C-alpha cells in the first residue's frame, strides 16, 4: 500500500493548507494518508474531509516534540481520538514556550548580525503559537543568508549551531502516554536524524518499548537510502512495526513528495495493518 503517514500543513510549519496537502498526496497515488502537524490537531478535520472526498483512507495524526537525554526527538501519534482530553491538554502544554524560544532565537541571530529575524520568521507563520525553527529557516533563505532550509539548519539553527536555542519539550513517557490514552499508536519519527550513540539508542528504544511504543519510521523523506536499510535492521532487532512517510513540508523545499518513497521492506510489518 502506498501509505504516507507523516506530512505537515500551515497548521504547523508546512506551507500548504491541509486540503492542499491532501490533493498533493492524491496526485502521488497515496492510498492511506495522515497529516501529522507538530503538537497540534487543528488541521485534522479539514484533512480527513479532503482525503475522503479524494478517495483516500485517512488516519488522524500528530507529531509530538519530546526532550530525551537533553536532545529533541519527535514521536508521531497515529489513529488518535481528537477529543481525548489527555492528548489535547498535553499538546497545549507542549506548545507553551514556543513564542519565548522564538524571540530568543531572534535575539541570538541579531547578535550574529542578522537583524529582524523574529519579525521575518513571523511572515511565514499562520499560528504564532507554533512558530518554529523552520520559519526562521525560510526567512534566512529568503534574505539570502542560506541556500535552502537544510542549509539554514546546518549553518545557523541546528543543535550546536550559533542560532540554536534549546527548549525542554514533553517527556517521552508523557508523549507516548497521551497517544495511548487517545487510542493511537506511537511511532518514533525519522530516527536517523538523532545524534545518539549506539548505547543511547539502545536505551531510548528500550524505554520506548517499556512505555508501550511499538513502531518506528523506516522509509521516510528524512532518511537517506542507506538509512532505510539501517532502520529496517533496527525494526527487526527490536520487533518494531514499520511506518513510512515523506515528512513533507513545502513544494520546492524537499526532494520527496507525498507518495514518492520506495515501499517498506517486505518482511517488516506495516504499522497501518491493524487499521485496514
């Protein structure tokens, strides 16, 4: 099945409205789709309505920001109840502090000779409560200080870079707990992006399993082709189900469009099988 279970819209840091992302997914022959905006469920009803009108199956979704071992990781929740108070309230608490962090990033960039970065980033934000580093990256590209958004992260905004400001997000136990309370399944998003040692990864995956996590993204737009194989092996080793998603944000920012990824390895169990 051509499933894309990781996409973003203007509700968080994407550049297309939920219905427009649905149309792009349909154009990519996606059969099962999920919108997974950061720490926010506000686009879900529009996304579902658009998907169903286009003849796609739809899973509700969200991507929760988590701090683990002093670094940021993301946990995708799939097939979640949008009315679950534990999830709704938890996401609201997770969103708190984004605005203050963004102002601090703007101040940091100002000291680096990049004035008005906070105001510049706001031009790309539909919901000020969800301003993120991606919005700053778009400003840096537009102002000629980076070639593309990934360059902006590599030079200015990534962890350890001069414009980076740390923020403590939700705990792993909280994020998985909210997803489980909402009747959903927790998935480790793009594990290849996290700079942990092998021992740290083993500890992280072990804790995730102990909390009730059962799946990781294997084939994702945030992984290289070599990492598809690497994290397929991780899934086999830990007994994880596998997920697949483009991590699409905006046309022209990423090479991977919804529906364009290769299939999961045939010996892995897709996380979506339980809902079909």
